[in-house]
């Protein structure tokens, strides 16, 4: 996977993101822990967290991508659609479609709502983009 730059090129308008206060501390700790190993990704995640609207878990809209949710998105470059579940790194399993929040795609998806479009530039200069098509909230037992 490509690393992402701290700031997207082109339009500075980024989609609104919403994050549950129940997951905020864990995600912040992951980002801070990754600052030495993958500073570009960690900076991008911390930047996203700093602009997020933080809400109580029971107020998080069901159409917003959060940890444990299954999300279908479209890659805006290839047009391919993919369905994944956003998880913490220790639960990541690409064969099962479980994508870590500590990957470029995971950072891009976190907090987006259905219909949101997110663009970023890889370190090699390639432009990436995705559109969230649908979000299926996690089952209560998976929380």
C-alpha cells in the first residue's frame, strides 16, 4: 500500500468526518505510536482526528465509517468497488477483508459518511481517491 502525504494536493476542501469518542483514544495512541515507523501515515491520521467531530458512541450516525463497520467504496481511479471491514491493526486480515485503520485506505475511510469522496496523494505523487458507497454498522457483539 502507498503511504500518504500529510496534506492533499489540489482542493483543500475535505469531507466532514465524525468519530466516536469511544474509539478516539485508541486511534490517537496508535497514530502516536506510529510516528517513528510511518510518520507520513501517522501525521495524516492525527490531522484527520484533529478536524473530526467527536460524538458519543450512541450518537454516531449509522452511515458513518467507524471501527468494526463494513463499508463498500469505489476506487475513483480504477472504478473498482470493494467491501471491507475497518478494524484495529491487531484484527487486520486482508484475506477476510479486514483493513487496519493504520493503512492509507483505513485513514481515508475513517469517519466518512455514505456518499463522501476523499482524495490524497501517495508519496510517489500518484493521486488516489475513493467514494463511500455504503456502510453497514457492526453487530453489537462485535463492539
